[in-house]
C-alpha cells in the first residue's frame, strides 16, 4: 500500500490588509444553551484563513463550556462573516452569574486582529444560586406575652446556593378577629437579610403586652419573596401567643345575708380566668397567681357586725379558677336596719389583670326586731328578687319562701297579693288559682311558704308574668315588712301556642324534573295554635355517585311561616348543570325552629320541631340522567406494528339503561405533531357505536397502520362527539376523550456518523491547516438531536476546537466544524489521537459505525533538544586561585525543547594558548530525558598582578539529532586582585558619653574572608576620655565589604572644648592594601556647658533720669569655649510690651557677643530725654535668648541661668508732670465797676483764668 503524505504550506494571499474582529462582544446565556459568536473579515483572500475563539479568563476549570476553543475558517469567495458555536454545560450545581472573557486570535499569518477581539459571555445564575428559603423550626411555635415587649426569633434556612446578599420578605396574618397583626405582634411585615455564605439567620418579631384578657391567638408568618431571583418555599410558621392576662374579679357586685342565729360564716367567691358567664375560660390559669384584698367599712363595723380574715391575700394555684374570702357575720341582740361593708381587690400578681367587678358590697339585712322582719328569701345570687317559673302543661305549682328574721316572738300575720306584670290585658284569676292570701308565723317560727298554682286549661297562651307582693301595712304585733318584699311569677307559653313544625308524608316530598329549573319540593307542616311568625332552618344535601358538589347552590336554607299558616311547599332549586344519577339521594333535615322576632318574655316551649325532621328522596331511574362515556380515559400508548394493522378497542359505559343510544366518535391528530397524523396512520377517522336498551356497555375499534417512514411520537385524540336521542341521553363529563400515543418509530432522529467526505485517518503537523469535521445524519430528521465530537486522549492540549456539540434541528442532515492542531512549542514525537462521535443531552442519538477517526501529529519542536549554555547572559566571573585555595566553577549546559534519545556536544576554550584556565576542551553526553550537563573550569594561580581577563568557551558538533541553541558561547572573566582597604570616614565627631561606631571598608570582590588589625592612639584626648583598644581584629566575612566596631567615649562633668584621638590599621591578612592612610581621627566635641551659662551681674534694681545712660554687665559661668551671642530686651511693666526704638530708649533690644575665652561683657542703655512731662516709669531689662555662633548646635552647650536674668529699671519723673500754674495771658489785667445800675450787677464782677502748664497728672490745689 502506498501512502502519500501531503505537506500543506498555508499561505494567506490577500489584496490589501486582511483583518478580523468580533461582532458579538457581550452575551447573556443560560446553562444548557448553545450560543454563537460571529467573526467578521475584511479584505480579499485567495486561500483559507483560520481564526480561533477561546476562553481566556477565568480558566474554565469548572467545565462550564463544552470545549474551551472553537475554530472559525474563512474561504476564498466565501462569506465575510462566520460564527463559532459554544455549548454551555448544564449541571446541577448552584452558581451565581459568571462572566467569562473569550478572545479572538488569528492562527494564519498575515492576518491582523482588530478591535473588538474580546467578548464577555455571562452565564446567568442557576440552580438556585442564591438559595431556597424556608422556616427551619416546627410549623407551630408557642410564645408567651410578657411585660412590655417579648422578642421572638424564628430560624430561617437557606438551602442550595448561599451566594450574595439576599433580602427575604415576610408578612404576618391571622384568621382570628381578635388576633391583630401590628397590634399584638409587630412588625406586620418585614425583611430578613442573608449575607453571602450565610445558610441560616433569624426572623425577629415582637410580642406586645396589652393587659387585655386573651385566649390563645394564632398568627401565620409567611415568607413572601426574595431578592436576586431566589425562591421561597410555600411554608408557613404558625406562632401562637398563649392565653394571657386572666381577669381576677368578684363573681357579683353585691351579696345580702341575714344576721344570726349565731355567728354565720360566709364565703365570697373570687374568680380567675372566667368570662362573665362564670364558665367560659379567658386568659391563662396555668401559673400561680395572687391578689390582695382590703375590707372597707360602711354602716357595718369590723369586729362588731362582722370579722374578716387576718391574711388578706388569696392564692390561686396552677389550674385554679376560684378562691374564697371567708367572712363571719356576728350575731347580736341589737335591733338594726340594713348595714353594709365592701371588699376591694388590689395588687394582682402573676399572669393576671384586674377585672370587673373589682369591688363587692355585702349587705346585712335588718335584724333584731323582737317580732321579726318579714321578707321573701332572695334569689340564688342573694340579691335579686325570687322567681318561680311555671308550665301550665307541666309543672304548674311552686312555692315562695317567706323569712322572719330578727325576733320570732309572738304570732305574726302578713297579707300578700298577686298582680299582673306584663303588657297583656286581663286579670290574674284566669291564670292563677289563688291571687291573694296571708302568711301566719307562730311564735318561734322563722320561715313560711306561699304556694302558687296555675290553672290548667286548653287555651293556647303566650308567656305571662306576675308579681307577688308582701303588703307592709298588713303586718301585726310590731313586726315589719322590709328587705325583699316582692317576687316574680313567670308562666311559660302553653298549649302549643306557636306551633309544631315537621315534614309532611313521604309521598309529598318529591324531585321535580319537568320544570325549569328542576327542584326538590318539600312539604312542611305547622300544627297547633300557630301564633306568631316563625323561621324554620333546614339543610338539604345531595349524596351519591358522580359530582355531588355542584347539584344545589347551598346546603342550608330558611323559610318563614306567618301566623295561621299550617303548611308550606318549599322548593330547593337544582342547578342546571347537575347530573342526577341512580343511587343518588337528597336528604332534608329540619334542625331549628324559632320566632322571627324577639318577644318581651321569650318563648319556652314553642315553636318546636315535631317527630318527622328528616326525609330522604332517592333519585329514580326516571329522574336520573342517562350518561355515557369511556369506561377508561387513561392515555393508550402503542407501538407502530411491523406488518399488519393493530386494533385498539375502546369500551363505553352508561349510567341508566332506558332506551337505545347511538354514540358518534371521531379521531384527529393532537399535540405538537398533530399535522403529522393522517388517515394512512389510523384508517377511518370517525364512526358510531350502538348501546341497546337495557344495556350499559358498548365498544368500538380503531386501527394503527404500519409504514416505513421515520416518525416522532404521534398523538391522536379519540372523542365522543354526540349521543342520540339527546333528550334522554348525554355524554359523561370528563369521559369523552381518550388520547392515543403512537411511539416514535423508524428512527425519526436519524443515525449520525462521520461523513464519507472525511478520511479514515489524518497525519498533520502542528500549526497546519484545520481538519474539516463533517457529520452526516442518515434516516429520519424529524426531531432535534445533539451529538458531541471529542478528540481523545488530552485533546484540549493539542487541538483548537477539540470538542463541541452540534445541534441538528429538524430537517438538518449535515453539519461541519473545524479541528486545528495547536502549535504549542512543546517538543513531541509523533502522537496519535482519536476523534470520537457520541450522543449528547437527554435525547439519545443513534450513532453509526463510522464514529472514530485516527489523527497523527508528526514530531515537532526539536524533540531531541537544543543545546546551549543555561546562563543568560552566559558570563562567569572567577577569582584567581591562590596557594591557599583553588577556585573551580561548574558551568551549566542545558538541553532545551525535547530530551528524547542520547546526544553529545563538544566544547573548546578560546584562546587555547594561555595558562590561566584548565582544562581547555572536552565534551558532554546527555542521556534520555536528561536536560542538564556541566563543564568544570579551574583558574590557575600566579604571583603576577593582573587586571580582569576574558576567555570564551565554544560549543560545537552536536550529535543524535540535537541542534545548537542561541547561546553557543560562554565568557569567563578572571577578576582583578589586590583590593584597597580603609576607614570609611577619615574624621569622626562624637559627643562625650557616646558610643561611636567606626567602619572599615574594603573594595573589590567580597567573595572570601579577610582580616585587618586596628588600635587606638592618644592625641589631645587621652585614655580615660575614651576606652583604649589594642590589637583588635576586623574580620571581613564572605560577601561583606564593611566591618564596624564601637568605641566608648566616657562622660565627665568638666566643661571641655573639642579633643582628638586616633584609630590606626597596623596589620593586614589577605589580598588587601591599605589606602587613604592607615588611621582616622576621632574628635570629642565640646561638652558640659562648654559654651557657658549666662546671667546679669548685680545690682538688679536701678533708678536713672531721662538723658542719662545705664551700663549692665553679663557674666559667663561654666565653659568659655565657642562664640555665643546673648540677646537682651526692655519691657514696659505697665503694658508688658517692648517700647519702639527711639521712643523711650535709643534701642529697646540688642545682642552681646562672647568670643571664646571671654568671661564677661557689658552693654549700655540710653533713656531718651523727650521734654514731655512724665511720671515715674518702671521697665524690666532682661536676657531672653542665646545663640551659638561658632561651635556645636546639635546639643545645648550654652544656656541662660535659672536666676539673675532681669534688672528693674526705674526712670524718675520728669518735666513737671504735675504742672506749672499761672494766670492766663488775657487775664493779667481786668476792669471792674464799683457801682452799677439796677439790673447791671454783673458789671461789678470779674473772672480770672488760672492755667496749668506742662504736666496734668493728679489733683492740685
């Protein structure tokens, strides 16, 4: 077999410049979606050019895309726009929105990539990236209402993803009228914020204390939504505020008791957690509670008429709803009128509040009348009037108890009578047997009875009320009638006054189907006197097979019967859509009868229900609808038969069997592929089925025909379209259609394989032209199918577009893609890969036999290596060997690119006629996979001073297929020797009491250790001023060019100027030569106030006159080194300011210079004479600053003394400050009259003017 290997040289020929760029730069895609990025070319080409779009950043480590690169090729004469297709991987991991940068690059030479060449592809957040939120705790949470506010926190969980900050909203609702969100619980709505990474947090609500008695209140907290598109589950949290604030109160507001006989103990009940009826619970009684009480006296006195308990606190144990206050009513012999006292509850403690009544009044009936106080025994509450209730048709007799309290001496008689006490007319005698009489108490008797009996008749009567009275004026023998002297008599309605209600006979209860609308007809009877309008409540329900919900509008009904009506027909409409079936029935039940108004005295015995309160009315076959439908409506799934038609049988059923029914049916395509269903698939598309009289079943058949056409799932619907006769028969709702699915057949999606246009195998070079991948679909092309091609193994590293998903839409039978070997610069021998074809996605694609193609990439990128020196630049500096040490270096030679096989390379040193290096030539052998070799070079020692010398190593003659790289030569430089050593500073200045660091420096190569010795020498500074050093070593370690050491400068208290000593290098061990002299100078700077302490010499208080002068002396204590300038100034004591020069003094400030060695100096002050009158003035002359002119300024060596820095200067008064006195010039001569005319007296008076000249200070007489 002859195999031809074609080497393709890809050259882009164009007219003008060829550029490519992206047209799509930003796309938003979803997981599982395919998307395209379009590439546009400009310029003419005469051969194929290739571009690649690849994922640039971030690296697709999560396999978010099927393949990280795709190839786009432009062909001569082809379109200027091509598109590459990427597929987003569909996974189940929650991920936030991710943005990837895709970059366009040109593989073909001569093509310019223009902007834009970057596309941002964003994968939308998916798989609940931001979480799914729900409550974590049980669905019911019990909380307690406490003082003021009770915080409650409920755990909310975040499932799936926990990315980003998400805000979850919630709302609080309640179905109870007295449970009010926003009042009992806050907030009514709100938010819960989840931070990124947070899987659980709390929803906070607050329970507000309201001091209102409450039973359990139920609130429903619902999560309603979340930001970032996150989901909330349809879950609710039921929050139950437990019963609270149970009221504590008295059972009633007042009580009445008799005094005696003897001490009577009474118990006053106090209730907790009970409503006004005394039975129904309100609030919580589960805990311990206490309440205090106080007794308030009124007309009854504590200790005389009654006594209360010493412990005035009631304790309610858990679960207890009642406690008692025990009071003793004291008996005495004093006749008394009615007296009272009060009990007040206070200070309730526990989950309780104060209810009403909080106070009760205790009445002690009048007593101690010797012949007695006559009254009725009160009602059961001890306060109300006694009441007897009689039923003429039942219990028609009862008694009143009459009490004789206080004394029981003698026989006492009291009269009584009965009067009508309602709005009815007529007297009493027709209703009550005895309407008046008397009660006789024998001596010692305290109780008697009055019997009341109703007259039994057959007259129907409403309730009647009467009052029985004890007549105060009728009592004898000193007794009196007081207290409860009236009683009430209530006679209930009688003789079926309002009537009895019940259903009529069964045959009167009917289902009427001949009217429109149909209805249930009920006959209701009312027997008796039938007075008053009454309302009758009843229920009507339908039960049985089929739909029972939509038969009648509602289940509860009401009808009104007016006075005198003895029967009524009541109709309950049957909905028009109701379907009555045999086996169904209507059940009607009378459950209540009552007056349609509120009578003044009520109704006790009537209206009432009779014995027949329920009737059942069955649906007969004549009343039932005939209903026909499919016996089974499940979808029928069948496969297309291979050869002969397949029959599908459908069974029909009927409820009600009266008469023959003819049922019409049809079939038609349905669903997304309805148009593909034809008569060739099924045979006849319509027909009829006959159901004979008295029959409840029938059937019919359709055909499924075979063919050889590829088809997808085909859906057809068989429908019952009509039934006749329609007046007695109808189709059964919900049973008129059956779907039939013919499963896809004959491979509708087709078979996929690599096209015959492709070779069975390829041999390519890296960076060569792309391989055109062509995939054919044979057979059906009716449905969308996905296939994926992939290069294995490790195709991602060797090919652009190594994998991709091709989406074959319906009708598409051929698709292509490009596969381009990557020029990766990695040395490789020939490699073999396999291009494979597989199904992709949820729908399985049929893959044909040609599903693999072999691809060989030929060896490339110097697989046997490039030989070159490793160092870049290839230069080595070496020291000359010495007698004490040999200098040898290894020079690395590397084998870059490939390392396949064993190879050798030779080397030589140029020039070869020298005596400085050894050896002068050699060779290196590299084994399989070996990438590194070395050349060992040694310098030859001599005693000749030399500067740096250069030599070259040359690589040559590689074997085994290797080649020489770019660095084929290597330079060796032998360094110069004999390097300088010296002090880094020739002079050091240091303060006394310091630690001086001195550095010795060497130049040149610092690759070896060398040593010098040093010592100190006296100068003007002597040992004692510093610590002496003798025979010290300065060792230069390898790599070190400086050695530092320290010298101690001693401290003393003597003022001293600059002093000097020396450090000398006196012995060298190594290749060093001292330069710049062998020593350095150390100057100990002036110290200890070396420049002096300055102050004024006495006297410190001086008096002078204007125009004179004052000489002051400044003293310099301590040291007298350096030059120092001392500043002085004059300050006006009165203004605390310095007067301007030339005002009071020639100069108000100045300086005095102390040169070195000077101990004292003087300066002169000149007060000016200004001929202005002035009082005595006081000034301060002071030294205020110093400055070192010559000498150190880094430390304070000169200072002002702590005292004697000021002189008080007094300038005496001058120029007549208090004035000179004289007559004014115009007053030296005056004329005055001796006599005057009347009115001219002023002419005899003269005024003389005295002037004060010069100063004007003070008062002068």
